[in-house]
């Protein structure tokens, strides 16, 4: 956490500028009991750019050795990123294959369902030709005669 003066130095502006930004609501800060402010550096740098003149006046902050270490770290991270992308592509291909297989199984299940539905319909449907009026009356007379009702 930075005081108002420290924050002003970090970004290269006057304390009054920081104070006005707090009062206007552009910059959030914690007000202490004594009336001073504590400002989170990340919040400060969200609103203002860091002061670059501080680094240039003291010379470069990194030595050539630091630069070399950063380059090596960068290469390592690039390789790791490539590796992770390859793994992600492989996983994507696996998921696509699984989705395609699931679609094929679903299609087969639907086909089976339709086949068995047609079979059930065939079994449950009366396929005999309809009888005419005479055949129905004669059939009823035959049935009653054989049962002894006539």
C-alpha cells in the first residue's frame, strides 16, 4: 500500500492530482483515521501509467545477465505453450471422435427403435380383410347355432 506522496512519485504526478482522482471516484483508496490515504499499487497503475523517468535516470534496471535469463525463460515458456497447444489439439480430436461415435450410436438406436415400433404396429394391427354385411350376419348366426342358442 502506498501513501498519497508515494503514489504521486510512482506515477510522476502531483499529490493533488492523485487526491482529486480519489475524490472524483476514478481511483479507489482506503482513508485512514488520521485522514491520509493508502492506495493499492495495482489500483494506482490501473488509472495511471508507471513513471518511466525514474528508471531511465538511474540507468537500466536490468543487467545483460538478467536479459539473458529472461530470454531463456521466454523460450521455455514458448515451448511449454506449444506443448500445451498440442495437448489441447489432441484432446479436441479425441472429443470430436467421441462426439461422432455418440452420434452414430444415437442414430443406430433411433433406427432400432423405428424398426421395433414398426414390428409392434404390425403385430397389433388386424390385417384381415373387412367382412361385408352378409358375412357378419351369417358369421353371427353360425356362432349362435354352434353354441346352441338357435
